[in-house]
């Protein structure tokens, strides 16, 4: 009898890793197909069998993140980093989830959550200085958060320079944002001009022309802004936001009918696109 029980236990121990591996393959397929609820069900089964499975908690957090349940996502990522505290990617995603949770939190909760975001990104960068997304998250936090919550533009500038040293184009994007925040439009313009020469017609960087256009719009350089928004439309004609931005350019320039046409195109692409719907209502009500 003892021999039978021992054999059974050995079989269970030996088969568990194989089961987990096969399940993770299925979970990855489900996540790729955006079937997050099904993936969560499988992950919870794995965790019930082994509540110290850090990769399972990480995947669980990722599923909750894409389902926009950031409370659950933070809880899962917290478990992952507690179990495997040397994984930079786990801390990156914890920072991302905390950022979304803070965005939706009340003004009373935000000061308590914000330092946790910075801690997560800093730990991720410390563990893997080459993890670009973690450094970007830390830069954006330092640029956007007020000083009382841990924001620090000087620290942001140091990480931006590091990204540029690493040859990351995103570093230059963030450098332009830094100059804008520091109210140095001339310096920002130099960076934007340089970036435009590098990017050219690459559709992967269509959003650059969105940023560039709004900077010019803020300077009341309406024709130049419209030119950049038109470039965005050219590179990303299937995105509602491209036409919404173009509509903003036309509207600021006083070209009402062209603005209406652009906003209508945005809503045609995405009937639920709220900014263009709101702009249309306002213009058509004038």
C-alpha cells in the first residue's frame, strides 16, 4: 500500500510541470486571441495547484490589465514580484497597472499610489537597465507627476539622455516633451525637426506627427499644424484619431466645414469615438 501511495505521489510531482507547460502554451494562445476570461480560468486552476507560481500570477495580471480591471491586475503583479523579486518585467507591468489604477483613483488616493508607481519602475530599471519600456515609464512618471508625488524633471532628463545614448528614437520624442514642459519651445522645435528628418514616411511613427502638430497648434501656427496632421492621416488613414486631430487643426484655423468633414470621417471609422462626436455636436450647433 505504501509503495502504491509513494508511486502516485511521484507521478503527480513529475507530471505537474508538464501540465503547467502545456497549460501555459494554451493560455498564450488564448491571450493572443484576446480570450482573457478563458485564460484567467486556466491560470486560476494552475495557481490553485501551486500558489507559488510567479509566471502564472504574471500572466494573470496581464489578462486583468487588458480587461481594464486594474485592481485585480495590481494584486496579481504584486504576487508575482513577491515570489520572483528579480524579474524586471514583472516590476514594469506592476508600474503600468499602478499607473492606470492611479489615473482612475480619487484625488485623495492618488498621493498614496503615485510613489508605488515610481518604485516599481525604478526597481525594473535597476534590475535591467536595458529594459526600454521601464525607463520610458519612469520618464513619463517624472514628467507628469507633481513634485509632491515624486515627479522630478531633472531625473527625467537623465533617463532621457540614457535612452538617447542607447540609440532609442523614443528618447528624442521624450526630449521634445521635456522641452515643452520646461517651456522651451525653440529647443523642442529643433528636436522635432531632427526627428522628422529621421522618421520621414515611416508609418510606425505616425503618432509623431500628432505630437508635432499639437505643438505647432499651441503656437498658433495653424497652417504648419494642419500640414503635420495631414501627414498623420497619410500614414495612418484607418485611425479615427488621425482625422480628429486634423479636424482640430481646421477648427483652430477657422475652417469650419473642413473640420466637420474631418470629424465625420473619424466617426465613420469609429462610431464610438467620443472626441469627434463631441466636436461635431458643438460645430453643428453653432
